[in-house]
C-alpha cells in the first residue's frame, strides 16, 4: 500500500514509539505531531520522532490517517470532535480501555472511519524522550468491535500493525476491558501499592537502595508509571479493576492467614497453586 | 590467599551459581558437592558445577570451607550438626533469613567458625540446571553479626565475596530480617497472590497468554519460585512478613476505596506517592 500522511496526536511514550516504527517500516510519507504540551511537541521534533508539529485542526486537515495516543479520558472528549472534522480519513486510537470510548461515538455518522485498537506494549516511563525504537514488535494488538469499522479503514490499520511486527487479535470491547484488567491494570495497582507499602514502612531508604534485588525491582518498577495516564484507565475500567482487586486482596489475605496460623501446608498449597502461572508465562 | 577445598551443601540454583563463581575466580582448589537429592547431585556433576559428589560426612572431613545453600529450615537443623563435626574449618550459609539460624548456634563452642551471610541474588528458577554464570556480580551481600565470627573466618568470607564481585554490608540479624521482608519477601508474596488472582478469575487462559504484556510478566514472574525454598523463609520471618503484608493490604484497600468513591484526586495522590520509588530504583 502507498505511504500515508499520518498525524499522531500525543507524541509521548506510546505515540512517539509508534512514530519511529511508522517511519522505519516506510508506512508514512510524512509524520505530523500534535501535542497540547508544547515542551513535548518541541522535544518530539528535536528527537525527529515527527517531521513537523502542527495545530490540531491543521494536522487533521493535512492527514490521511490520524492516530490518537493521549490519556483515555482525553480520548473520549477528542474522538467525537475529530470525527466531526474528518472526511474519509482513517482514525485509530492506542488506548488501554475501550468500552467507554466506543460507546462515546457509537452513533456518530463517521463511526466507520474509526478503528479501536490496543497495542499491548508500554513501559513505566513517559514523554517523547521515553520513546523506544523497535517497540510493539512481536507483541499482540487487539482490535475491538472491528465490524463497526469501514472495511478500508480496518484493512489499512491491520496492514499497519502487521508491518510493524504485531500479531492481531479481535475482541469485543467488553471482553477486552475485562482481560486488560487481569493482564495489565491489576499489575500496575499491585506495583503502586507495593511501592507505597515500602515507602511507608521502610524509613531507611538507604537500606532499600542497597539491598533491593532484581526481584524487588521487577515487582515494583511499574510503580514509576505516569498517573495522568493511569488514573483515567482505572476509572474507565473501574468495575473490572475493582473485581480483580477484591480477588487479589482476598488472595493476599490467604497468605496472611496461613502465616498467622503457622499453617505450612496451607502456605505450600497456595504457592504450588501460584506456580501454575508457568503454564502461561515461560 | 591460597585456594581452598570447598564443600557446597545444596547444589541447586544458589549453591550451583556460587560454585561457578568460586571456580572462575580461582577461589577453590576443589569443589565438593553434597545434595540429599540424588538427581540434583548427579546433575551438578554432569554440569561440572562441582568436581565430585561426596557424602555429607566425607565432604566436611575433606574441606577447608563448607557452604550451606539449602532451604532455611534445613539450615537450622544442619548447622549445629556441622559445627559439632568441624575442627577449624570455615562454615557459611547463603540463606534469606538470619535471626533463627544465628539463635540456633548462639552458644555453640564452634560459633566463631561460622559466618552468617545473605547474598542478594536469586531467580525464580531452582535446581542445578538453573545455576547462572556471573550471578552475584555487582550485588550486595549482607554479613550478619560479624562480631560473633572468628577474625580469620570472617576475613576469608569477605575475601571470597569481594572476589566474586559483591559489595559487602554488615548488619545485625534482626535488622536484616526486617529489611529482607521489605525488599524481597513481600515481592514474592504479592507475586504469588497475583498469580492466584489471575488463575482464579481469568478462566480464559489463552487470553492471558496472548495478551500478557511485559508489565504483567515482570510483576508475576516471581510466582514461579520454589515453595520448598519460600515456605520456610516466610515462616521464619513471619512477624516481619505479616507486618509488611498487613500494610500492603491496607495500601491496596486505599486504591479500592478511591475507585469505589470515584475519587480521582485521591487516586492521583496515591500514584504520585508511589512514583517516589524512583528515588530508590532507577
């Protein structure tokens, strides 16, 4: 397929990393950056993530494809405005929650031009300087409610994701949000809470710094993640996240009980059960 | 210093990885393996982690240094027996808890020959085949109650750890066990509980497998850890682990509350607080 003029709204970690891939895989004839944060816009240009920075309106006017990579609350207010302004361009988003966004434009006359996607990649860092080359490769991308998108728009988006090395899955938005709560959102909550636990109780920070092993770092690293991105995700996916979080607290309480009762066998069973995660992650 | 004949009791992940380093750094003139698990003993020999396998008694008789790398409950029963058998050899352990072990041999006439240590390294795998080359390098090792060890024994153990690239810290056993609960033990409990949460609630394992991102993997990987190693650690460090675990459940409950009340500001504050972990881990 021929190269497209692509506007990326939000040139931070997610949008910036996509920009690098779009350029490298020769998907874009031009990359236009849009960012409400002037510092980020400037930085994205400086790092050559995008070819130029334009205003929101100019960018939409001059692009064949518009990619939304902003926090999911901004997404919900921005997407209907974009659909109002476009003609037959393709619009897609890279957000971590899907139900509320899809609901927001369900009856929009331009609904078909929009493709709802969630590439399963990210890091705990943010901003254009956190953009990573080779991101997204060999990861999954979920396309939600694909049947509501126009065939040509859907095809181009699939083509794009395949070209940058992702494998495609299709799912209804509700199923997506449930699974995302399990395989991504709860990990972030446990990590944030673990950081707060250690910071609250362990006053000798020097000791943590010196002793912290790789195990600690791996369970706590997500706690560095950006609140502006995560607060709206948790709120939009509140019901699912609460369900999983309640179960997680119940599971932790079992460990607590086994220790309080000094019940070695029970503790052994709990850990053996947990070991079954080997079936899922290598 | 001249090379020593070193016996490693327990040639699994921890003992096996140390064996590789002892050999590579020319600290050992001979490496003798001891393991109650015959399969592990055979495998360790096959992998050339050790030069020969001997019985417990023979190994003690023929060694200058005896390294204990067995689960911490076995350690508590084995250490007094070893001290009964030795003459002036050096004995050290690599266990993750220290108070109970040190207490167990506090008044032993050979107390001075023993050095209590905890090298801060491990992985979620176990057994001799999990041994890693270059393990321990650039990590911290804690020596506990150093003043209770004989000077020559202490000096040799410090020499050994420096030679394999570790940086030394000294600490009382009680302080060690408290810090270990924060920077290692709680991470394992959260990871086990997270695995159980997901396995319990998410019946569509295929979905987890396909969607699981790097974030999920990093928070859940410790859940693959060996129960035979971890049950005794948690039990021996029960008081500290329970303290931290209760605080962790309280912190998770704050996230739950912020979601239930849809209190964006509170959730934002909780995450901003967690972000301060950046001060401690890069």
